[in-house]
C-alpha cells in the first residue's frame, strides 16, 4: 500500500508541482515516523552515501538556479523519486510479485497516456506505419489540450520498464497459469506497441543492447560455476572482448558512431545530439562545483552557448550531462554511483541455476533494465531531463530489494553463524569503505590541486551570480541591448580572484569578457575573450 500511494502522489507532484511541498511531506511522513521511533526498515548500505550526496547537491541546485520556483518544483520531483526508492527497498519478500506487477502496470499506463495525449500531427517520423497509426488515433480520441509525456520521454521509460513484465510473463508461462501469463504478455504488447509509436531510435537501440548484455551476463554466471571464478570478473572480461573491437571498427568507419546512428531508421539527429553533448560539457566547466541549477539548462544554453534570447532546448538529451550540469560533478557521480552500486549489489549476489525461479527472473529483468537505463542515458534523458521523473530511482530501488533477498538466500544456504545480527555496524563499515576511500582520494586531490580548484570555485560562484542577473526575465524573445552592468560587481570580483589563482581559468576570462562587452568596453572585452579562446579554442 505504501509503494502504491508513493507512486500515485509522486505522479501528482509531476502534474501539479505547486502542491509539491505538502505532497512530499505526505509521502515521506511514514518514513520519517519510522526514523524517529527507531523502526526504519531501510537497510544501511554503501548506497546511503551517494544517495545523500545526490539529495544535497539537488538542494544546492535550487540555490544556484536562475529560476528558483522552477528549481523548487524539480526538487519536489526528486524527493518523490527518493520516496519511491525508500518504499521499494523496504518491501518484504512476499511483495516481490506485487511490486513487479505494479511496475509492469506502470509501463502500460505510460504507454496509454502517451498514445492518447501525444500530438500526432506534430510528431516527426519517417516510418509510414507510425504516421498512419497516428492519424487513426486522432480520429478515435477526443481532442487534447496538453501533451503529458513527449515521445522521447515515453520511449526511454518504456524501454527501461518492459523487461520486468517480460519476466512476469515467463514466470506464469512456466507455472502454466494461462490467465496470468496472458495478462503478462498483454502488458508486454502494450508497452512495446507504445515504444514503437514513439519512433525513438535511442530507446530501441538501448533495449536491444541491454538484452545482449543480459545474455552476456547469463553466460558469465554459467561460466563462473565451471571456472570457479567471480561472474563479475568474467562479465567484465567479456565486455572488454566485445566492446573494444567494436569501438575499433566504428572508429574506422567514415563519420564514426554519429554516422551510424543517422543511417538507422528515424530522423537524422545523431549529429545534433553529439554537438549538443559537446557544448553541454563546455557549459559544465562553468559550474563544476555547485552545478548550474535545477531546470537551468534552457536559459544557460541559449544565452551562454548559442547566444540567442530564445528557448531552444529544455535539456541536453544526455542523462549524465544533465545531472552533472544541474548538480555539479559530485551530483553526477552520486547518481551514477547509486545506479551502478545498486546493480553491483544485485549482480554480486546472483548465482547460476539450471531452474529459473521467479526471483531469478526478476533479478535478470532488473539487471537488463539497468543496462537499458545506462545505455539510453547516453542518447537521451527520460528520467531527469526538464522537470524530471519520480521513476528516477525506481530501478536502483528494485535492484537493492532483490539484492537483499538474494543475499538472504545465500546466508540460508551457508547455514547459521554467518553474518550474525549483532554485527550490523561492522558490516555497514565494511560495505562503506569504498565510497569513504573515494572521498579521501577526492579530498587529497583537492589539496594537491588547490590553486586550480580555488580558481574553479571562484569562477563557479561568479558564474552563478551572473546567470541569476542575466537570466532573471528569460526568455525575453528579444535581444538584450542593456548596457548597464550594475549588480555584476560581485561576479567580476569572483572572476578576478579566479584568474589570480589560475591564469588559465577559461570561465573567468570568458565571463569577464561578456561583462565588458555588455558595458561596451570593447577593448577589454576583446582582450578577455581572446584569452578565453586561447585557453579553449573549441568553446
């Protein structure tokens, strides 16, 4: 019941973000109550550290944003995603089937909402079948005034979710439960149908590649038994054997990976996505510590990269770049650590078995969903882009839940006396040593390179202050002819400090040049901008 209520309330937050503060309190209240009275069921693992870092950097992202209200609205969605994660990892073993069925049903709901509300007249596709399907849908549905989910978002979410109802269908087919297996297959058909209608090449490629990686993983589990080695080590070797030759072949082709993506059926967006990713990585260089702020990509990219006063992109179409830009490098590493860490926990507890149980099927489907999530994040961002999604931590949460069950079964097989209950603190310390060591290495690096780090800090703070003034009324849809620089004194001071600590601090020279240009001091602007260009000619 808690998981269902959290999903429903998180969905309402996306639709009505102005109610976010009260709704977040409502969904976190049971968890806070258990925390206060010492009955918290959330298992302490090494994931506590990256989850906490991700939430902290999200709060900092509200401060850094030029549009505070838009940022706060996204923060509510992120907290809703955290509530989904907590409710998932707290589920008992008996609820595994119910949780999996709800996730499959969620995919069906997303597919239906997309089909019924999509703007089929505006959606571009070079597949005639999709065009004709869209025209037919328009004739049978009522006119809609609002698109609730875009094709890119729908495609990514459906590709991530579909492996789970596939596992449900196989399980009930094995049990010869005809009714439930038909329902499971029906969920798969609806989700794949919705995915096809999105015309999302990235989603389909990620789904197929994720399935291939799952087969490699299954082979690794089988080989590990014969070779008496860790399946994770074998899987890593198989990835190297598979990926390195593939990368070498792609590098020999004219145009590389971008040209390949443009040859796949669909619109030729490979080049534009690549250019967007490169430009976004440059923009991240302005805000490496605090991030540019939640939901700040549209104005920042248009104003400082494209130098236009119009809205063009809502997000970078890359999951990793979006998080890193909005929440800084620490935030980007944190969410990657949560996803990868949860998958690692599940895969580390997985074992080969000739008879495939329901739990094993679910573990394989969640591992596949993680592969799809990681791959799709390279070409689009269905989980974090724009306002974000309450499903951001759904798959990692499911992975942690299954990892707990797999680990419990291993303990039962090993017999009593293993991992005694009284040593929970010691186990937590043992699990947390890797992130603690990474933090230590990070702090050591900051000390060794303190001058460039200080320069990046001052430039970052100056860039945040400058953006809040430059983009206060964005978008204006007209060129800014204001020559006043009143209010930018603090930013100028920060850029000067940055340049004094590191003469090669590109952000400091670039932003100083923009301020000088706005003040019509063209000599100073030329000098500063030329210096920035010498430091980074590709910017």
